[in-house]
C-alpha cells in the first residue's frame, strides 16, 4: 500500500462518490427549509476553502501524510499525540457511517435481519478491499462512478417525467433572509459532507499527476455540491418542506412517490443501490485512512495485517455508539458535528497551516 499510485481521474471519482456518501440519502440542510439547496451551495463554497487549506499543506509536504508532518510542525511528542487523536476520529467516523448505512438497510430492505449481521457483512467486504490497497479502491471507484452516474441520471429523468416535481414548493426563496441559511450552511452542512474532505490529505501523496490534484479535487467537490443541491431541491419540490424535514430518508420518500405510465413504481431498489454504492466507498476511504494513519504512527511495515483487527474495532464501535437510530442522530448533530468535526476539520488544519507557513518562510529566508 505504501508504494501505490493513483491517477488524478481516480482521485476525482473517489472524492465525488465520497462526498455523495450518506449526504445523498440523509436529510441535508433541513433547517434551511425550502432554501436547503442554497445552504448546500454556500457550504460547498466553505468546503472549497477547507480543500485549499489541505492542498496548501500538501504543497508544503508533498511526500508526507498528515501524521508525519504534524510531528515536523509540532514536535515529535505533541505531533504523535495529535496524530493519534486523528486516528480515533477516523475510526469513530467510519463506525458512525457504518451504523447509519446499516440502519438504512435494515429500515428499507431487511427489517427482520439484525443490524449486527448487516454491519458485519458490510465491513467484511470493505476490509477485504482495503487490504488490497488504495489502487484497488481507486479502480473500484472508477467502475462504481459509471454506475452511480447512470443511476442519478435515470433517477432524475424519472422524477421529471412522473410529474411529482412542483417548483412552487421551493417558494418563497429567502423567506427568513440569508442568516438562517448561512447558519445552517456553516454549523451543519459544511462539516457534513464537505469538511470530511480532510481524509484526502492522506491520499494526495499517492496521486501520480501532482499538478492535477487541485483541479481534480475542486471539480469533484463542485460537481458533488451541485448534484446534492439539485436533489435537495428535487426532494422539496416533490414532497414539500414539512414532509422533507420530517422524513427519515427524504430521497427514499421521493423515489417511492415516482409513478410512470401506471406500472413503473416502487423503485426502492434505486435507494438501496445509492446506499450500497456510496456507503461502500465512504466507509472504505475512512477505514483506509485510519489504517494508514495507524501504520505511519506506529511504524508498521505491513499495514494490511492491521486491516481485520481494525475492522472488528470499527464494527464493535458502530454497535456500541448508540442504542437506536434516533439516539445516534441526536448525538451526531448536537455533540459530534459542532464540536469534534469543527475541531478536526477546520480549527486544527488552519492551525497547522499557519505554523507551516511561518516555518517554511524562515527556511526560504
């Protein structure tokens, strides 16, 4: 895994599918009501800023992962402590996403199956792929990207021709002004999904065409933001604000309301495929980054040996983090996102970039 190389296009597909992740199927920016699509676009602009922070650090240390340059910037002891906290963060987020996707599949498709079984099967496939390294993950993402593109395109066409889209549900625009939209964008939607781009700081050094990293990243984030905004607007247009904000999975409710020519209906399979493809990619990347960070931190020569033990840890954490889905979502939105995500995605990277700027300016001088 250490000597792997991926192309800029593979980076693009990884980021795009990663950003879709659970953001496509869970309620996004629901506090902004009918202006949710606008909050997503504003959060995307903030996501660009965070991407530039990670890209600037990558330019300073193009051959080092964050776990290594943290030790250069903060000293060996403090750098290792911070790197260890990042490992815990990546493991917890991987477990949280695994729990979310497990809950979705149990709710929608497998109500009689214990969530532990669903999560165990999910993580087993992910561990097997991660064990093969970033090149295999990247090649898989290329194939899944084509499948996802066809699913999104056909799903959107079906929404349009079924007549469920009612643009008037998006009015009035800016009913309560810009402030609640900006608040939603920068207290919720920035961290999920756009701030999670932090994981790619560890993957950037594996890209062959270094000059294309910035372009691939910005294009992927821009496209994902636009598509997420489009589907958020589509959900509100189809369901109305009240139903969208109260639906556990708004996209599922929208898909279930599609009916074409009196026979094409109950297209829940679309939702299940969205869940499996995006969940698979997102958990794989978080898991891979956690695995790689541990191997860098503790100087493990063969990181793949840690894959199965770490898979068990992620599985157990996913089961222990909450007793039910409601408790899980409350903990994530009230505690984890505003405090933990804000620290790891925004505050610490900015702090590291400031130190890197002054240290490298001294060298240049």
